[in-house]
């Protein structure tokens, strides 16, 4: 099991509840699934993508 950042863990919880796949998020952002996974695991900063992911998933107060 991957080790997620706090942001990544919260995003994944929401995605699981809503049956949203990483590839769906990646397609919406115009990036690869592995890039999104790297953001969730803290391997990439995702400065531009994190706010977009938070908005997409209605994550209040996240990605700051």
C-alpha cells in the first residue's frame, strides 16, 4: 500500500467514496496517472495541480 501525504490520503478517501479513479483525475488535469499518484505520495509538489484537485473533489481548506 502506498504511503500518502495528508492531502493524498484525504483525496483518495473522497475518490473511493465517489468511485473516482486516479486516471479520471489525471485526464481532467491533463497529466498522467503516475504524476497524480506522485502528488498524493508527496514525491512531486504539484503546486498547480493540488488546488485543482482540491476544487475538483470539493476538499475544503486543502492544498494550501
